[in-house]
């Protein structure tokens, strides 16, 4: 897998996680721990994207 396609895949996963976080925050049945874990994964992806993009 080339670096460009890897970055695109990471960005796609990051966008998907953003949508999941937004949905979870609007859903009253989702606990804060689940939302926190989604946010941690989203941040990890963002950091990897930044690291590879520079």
C-alpha cells in the first residue's frame, strides 16, 4: 500500500469515527466511557495522519 492510499484510508477512518462520536453524543443510551474511547481512537488516527503527512 502506498503512503498516499494509506493516508486516504486513515482519513476515511477518522471521518467515520467523527460521525460515530457525533451520533453517540446525540444518543442518550450511550455511556461516556464509550464516547471517550471513540474520541481516543479518533485522536490516535489524527496524530498518525499528521505524523505521516509531514
